C-alpha cells in the first residue's frame, strides 16, 4: 500500500515526463521525415478528400533524383498555419475558388502542358484541367475525390521548382505535375 501511495503521489511527474518524451520524439521524427524546401515538392488539393500519403508515395516514385520528398495535403491541413499552404509548389483548385487564389499562381504558358480545357486568363494558360465535372473524368481519381465542379492544377508563383517558367531553380514541380497528369 505504501508503494502505491508513493507512486500515486508522484503521478503528475510521470505524466509530465511521458508528455515531454512524446514531444521530443515527435519533433525528432518530424525532422528526420521531412526535407528542406529545395529537396521537396508540395501539392495542396482543395477537394473533399485526398489519399495524401498514397498519392505522395506514387508521385515520389517518378520525382526527379534531386527531390527527396513529395508531400500531398488537403487545404484543411493548413488551417492553423498558412505558411505551408503559401509555400506549396502545386495546387489543385476547383472552379469556384480559382479566381480567389489566382494571385498565388503563375502562368504555365510555354511549359509544354496541353492547353485543351485549361484555365485561361489574359489569353495565357494558367491551369491544367484535372477534373471535368460534366463527364466525371479526371486524373488520380483513385486518390482524389473531386467536388461537383471542374478542377485545375496550378503552379505557385513563388515555387523554386519551376525553372522553365522562372529561369531559376529546377523543374521538379513541373516534373511532378507531369507525373500527376499520367495517373489515371
């Protein structure tokens, strides 16, 4: 009984140590599992549901060798930290939100994407159609549940992985975008 009382009197310390251990382990794992922005391509999808880990793994298989990690997230992932969302390389956005987010996108004119059905603004191709709501066809439907409206793939205006469009960095985001477009 005395031993039990001794343990219970220090129970809050045990809980505190367990919490600190989880915090340290979680931080270490996150650091080991992540990559710096120069070695990572991030895709955010504004859709009802996305199999983010499975799609990321699929895209990592065809990513350029200099890319260590491909991350895929729903927009809700950035609910409390918009820095992740603003620092992404690629976005899948539905028609109703495309104009609202357009300040974050760059034209993909001249990057070799098929302009058929694309999102055109000011006479230039800005987005690649990835979901056609009328025909219910699109790319990566095994991983992405699209809304009942057309969706496009856009490139972030600040992406360091779109050299063909900016003249600096590499073309990893464009390579990942092309790989995404091949997933049926």
